[in-house]
């Protein structure tokens, strides 16, 4: 696989006289890919059925003549104003029952069949026109961004009723699965079932989780319509650009529809906006050392190929504060993505646009077309890529299972404030990274764990049969818990109490939670935080709280966390398990991270000071690329 670079370009924002110069400069910089089109609906179809393709034809001509490859985006994230006159009820509705307004983007409800057809119609027109001239497609833009998956519209309510009918067959079966006898919530007919909002106190968690599963399925159905429309006219691979810590739909299920998973990486915006446990003082201008890596590893497992579609080249505009990257970081982020297997890293955007919502968002070029903050580093990476050999993807020694449905389940029923599947998986991932390990993040229907020395299965609502069997057959060390396999898929408690873990005799007879200032010391150091399942077990008790409650149990190469360990305990426990599994671990200094490909070892320094690794100095924001140790 050849590593390539790209950018996101908006010809509709600039005078046509600039286009050829832009394309020539992109090619000179060493870019391969240019994404266009994804917000341009009002320019392409200014009035219903009246198209203006001429400008996009010319833009595609100019790019391809310069030797660049086009990723064409479908513009469904930005329905033009006239669309609302045709479909006044297409807007998503928030949990308080208010329709969302026109004047930004993503103002549609995934359940609105009329707008879904309009979006597929537009994708079909574009595919027909450009199907054999573009090298890849992108559907829509960042599903779920700006909190847009859940909608409480009439269209969503009607579709939810259909979805429930299909899933449960009869209201009686639904009542039984959800336990609706409690508080007299039984339904006699599908038309009685509303969306789970505006209730006096909490709705039934089974009802709420069903709505979350349904809402995810609506995104998948929505995307399928565009994929089908594109495939009718084009053989080019199809992608979608995912976001950081957007978990409202099942990316694994969506990714199966397409060839390429891409994502949009804004390390400084993320640190100030959404990183669990982020250290702002240490990493304000570098971004979190693990957050981008987590998403690289997650999205690599979503479709056969993966890219970074948008990468920050300077300050963004949307976080509470928007610092500039420390010199070296634009390069470091790019190499980190390549180290995790990215085929392409593409900067967002080519040139800063002096108007509208993102006028403060840096591009590779300034608004006056001078070189932006990240330009020189983009040139440096492009030059370095010239000498970098092609690489082939390789399996990591450690696997971590991530499950979107478990994220929804624990949002619906945290039981202790802060119980969050993403944050739990990320905490453990961070501990693994601090030990110098490379990780694959896998879906919950993984059926084969061969080749992994260590596998983590934290906080899974329930284990699907293929995964349970894979855990049973796994040759490596498998660590489950906390809160793994304690529920039914409908979010009830199973008749035989869980967890049901092959190779481990353990039953949780009670689960308790406690606030952060009441974390319980572990006998061997560190703390049990937030969650403690009280296990009846015949397994060895490896770690216990001060009062003797098991915190980590083990039988052979199967282990289980009964608690959410703090970073100190997580690092110690994972180091011991990794070493038992035959892995070499490192005690990396703060800010230093490793990542191995099949042939290379990368060392990244996220610290603002120099660090040492293996006798070598790594400067602040520095990257070392060495042969992979055998
Ligand atoms: C992304 C989005 C882009 C742009 C960018 C700004 O989330 O896909 O269209 O808004 O953020 O950082």
C-alpha cells in the first residue's frame, strides 16, 4: 500500500480564475486526492429540478488534468432552503419536541422518507454524471455530528413502530421482553407506543435502548439508499467520513456497506471538547496522545480500507478555545495516522474561507492565499513520503472489543454517573498505549481471536454467541469486565445471573457504584473506581479492595475485572497480563508513544519537552521511524 496525501477543496467558494492555480499547487505539494462537492447542493440544483453542473464539470476537469484524483461528496448534509418548502416536516425534532432550524447544516431527520429519496436522487444524478471520472465517493458528511442521530419527529415515531413490529412480532412479546407489567406500561397495539421522551420520570430502559438501536438502524438505512444510487452508475469505492467520539450509530454496521472508512481528526479541538481524562495543561498544542490513535484503530476495523479524510492544519474554530498546533505536530499527526495504517491523510481545508461559520478555521493556505501555519510541515511530510517504502497492513498483538450498543445501554442506564463504554474502553486503551503496545479495535461480532496475545472485552452489555465462542477458543490471554455480559440484549437481567464467561467461574450477585471521591484502595496499589460487581467465584483472586472484595480474578489465561481500575492500577495489571502473554512492554515516559507496522517502529513524542527512548533523543513533537525490532 502506498501512503498518499490529500485535501478538501471548495471550488464554489473561490473565483474560477483561481482554480487552475490551486490544482497546480496541490500537485506540486505532492497531493494525490482532492475531496469536493459535499456541501454544494444549492449551487448544483439552485431550484428543484434545475441543475447547474457546468462549474463542477470544469472543476473536475481541472483537477484530473493536474493529475489529481477526485473524491466526490454527495451534498445531503446541506439540504438547500427550497427543500424545506417541498418537505416542511423533514427537520429533525429534539427531545423537547422542537424542530431544528435551517441556517447551518445536518437539518434533516434520518426517518423522513421524502428527504431520503431526494438525497438518493441527487447521489444518483452525481454518480451518473461523474461515475467514471472520480476515483472515490463520500456519502453525506459526518453522520451524527452536531448531535443529529436522535430525532423525535412524527416520521421517526411511525418508523419506530414499524421497526418494533418487525423485531417483536406481537405487542405481547414486546411487553414481556421489556417487562412492561411494571408501572402498568403494557401496550395492546403498536399505535400506542410513542418515542421515549417527555415522560414524567425515566422511561423504561428497554424502551430507551430499543429507540437507540432503531435510530442507528435509520442511519444505516439512509446511507444504503445513497450507496445503491451510486453503485448503479459507478464502480469507484464509496466512503463516509466519521467523527471523533460520535457513538450514536453503529459504525461497524454502516462500514460494511462501503469500501473505505475515513474520519476527521481535529486533535486540538478534541482535547478541549471531548477527550475523557484529557490533560490540557500538558497537551494544549499537541492534542491527546491516545485519542486520535484510538480512532485510527477503531475505524481501521470498520471497512476494508481507511483514511483520515480531514486533518487539522492550524487552529480550528469550534472548540471552546482554539490554539495553534505546536511546531511539528501537523507532521506528527500525519505520521501517526500512517503508522496506524492510513492509506491517505487529507488536510481540511485547502484555503481558509473568509466568510460564514468557519471563517476562523485555518486551511493549508491563508485567506489571502499565503502559506498557512501547517504548510511547511505538509511539504516536509510530502518530501518524507517520497523515501518511505510501501507498507502492508498487519495484525496488532493486542485486541480491544468496542461495541456501540453497549455505549447506548450505559447511557440509558449508567447506574453510577460517568459509566460510559467509550470512556472505559479508552482508559484501558490509554494504559495499553502507555506500555508501548499496538492495538486493533474489533467489533462485537468478532468470531476469531487467533493471533492475539492479549484481548480486552470491557463493558459489553451482552456477549453475542460468536464472540463468546471466540473467547472460549482464543489462544491468548482474555480479560473481560468490568460490567461485561450482565444483561440481556433488551437491557434486562438474565434469568441465570451473568457473566457467562468461558473458562471463568464467576457470577455477579450484586453491583454497586460510588462517586469519584469514594474510590476504594486496592491492596496492591491504585484504586477501584465507580463500579464494583460482587463476584461469587472459584477463580483465583488476583486483586482485591482493602476489605477483600475481588477486583480482578483469573483462571489460566482468562481474567476478569470486577471494577473500573484507576490509571495506576490499570497500567500495572495490564503490564502483568501482557508480559504473561509473552509481550514486551515499555515503561514509556509521559507523552511518548510507540506504534509498530509490519516493518517499522514509530516513536512519537507528544510532550512539549524532549524525551529519550532506547538511548535516542526524541525532540518535542518529534517522530522517529526505525526498523521494527524482531
Ligand atoms: C468537520 C466537518 C467539516 C468542517 C470541519 C471543521 O467536522 O466535516 O465540514 O466543519 O469539521 O473543523
